[in-house]
C-alpha cells in the first residue's frame, strides 16, 4: 500500500531535483526521503529516479507517474476540505502579497468577502509591484504574474491563459484612432512600467505564428501599475497591460482594446507559497475564491 508521506516526498523531490532539499523542506533526514522513494519504487515495481553522485532526475517512468501522484494528493486535500466545517476551522492570520493594480481593482472585493464570511481569519495584505520573496519576506502566499521558474516553492495556477492587451481610453481613440500594426506604436504616447529599475519599453505581439516586437516611448512612466492604469483611463496614452488588470475597465467602457487582431504576451497568474504544508484550509478557500473571480474574466471572453 502506498504511504501518503511517501507520495508527498516523491512530488517534492521531483520538483526540487534533490533528496536533500526535499528533506530540508520537510524537516527530516535525507536518508528518510531516500527510504520513502525506495518504498514507492518497490510498491510500483518501477524505478522513479536516476541517481548519481552529482545529479538526480526522473526516469521516463517517474515522469509518467508524477502527474498521477500530484492528482492523488490534490484529491486527498479536496476531500479533507469537504469534510471540514470551514466556518468553525478557518482562523489565524494570512499574510498576502499581491500586485498593486490587480489587488486594488480586482481582488480587494474577494478579500473583503472572505473576511466577512470568516471573521476569525485575519488578512494582512501587501499591495506592491515588487516581486515578493516568499521565503524571506513576511508573507504566507503571493499572487504573481509570469511563468514559474523556481521549483523550490509551490505554484498553483490561477489564470494560465491570461495575457497582455493593448488599451486606451475612448477619448484617446476618438482623437487618435485605432492602431492597425505594432509599428504604429512608435508614433503614440506609450505609458511604460518600471520594475526593479528596468523600463519595460519593448512590447511584443503575435499574429499567425509571427512575433512583432517594437520599442515604445512616452512622456510618462511609473513603477506602480495602478498609476499606469489610471493615466490610461484618463486618456494620457496607450498601455500594454495584463487583461486581468483592465478587464473591468474594458467592460465598463472606461478603456478600449486596440489591435484586436494581435495577441499579447502570455502573463499567467499563479498563487505562490513556500511549502505544501502551508496550503491550509484558509489558503485553499482564498485560492478557490480568486480563481473563480478570474475565471469569470477569462481572456477567451474578450470578443464577447
């Protein structure tokens, strides 16, 4: 029979490519991780990892079985959540890092609704466009744009299909007209974003398998994405924003989509936390609420 703790250690060892790191994360000895993997391999009659003194990698059989191990753990977590009484068990303090624009304009009502439903759960929310380090900063979870590149933390997909869109206010469009090609951006006032001292002034678009990159410029830039959104709504210029950040503005008519024939860059939204053991009932509830909110603003609905 498979042991739950062995499944957990297998999944984390696969993500971290290290028995030692998986052991450190779980607070146990590396030999215990090795023993857990050996038990799994014996039960399954397959070899899960190819080991050497310098590297650890999944075998083809291990790669094939990994998604099923994850599904088993997720199903168990979902089952445990179903049999709990959330109103009685959800408590404590949850520290959340969220991008400023996304947090203030889309997720704040989600946070408020969760706080009202579970008054014993305290939410401490940090609004910032700086990328939070979930290992060093005083946060339990972080909502982060982009493709996860670090396997040392847990990443749960919120909006995997989210992408950037080009937007301007109706007033701006009335004065300047729509844009038909990325090269048109070289002659308009582009509102650019600064992150960690880097100016994001190279915008890329896609059409029929072709990529079009253009260098943009403008007279206004900011390290606060919310400021960029506000200036765009007021008609100062055009912006290249995450769809989730501007979806409500587009639906309300405060902003219009430009160059609809082109797809923007992919910017999936994920929920990040340091360890699986931090996926408490409160975190799971928050994940479900935020995902439901974002699902209702799917990028697939742009044309409707």
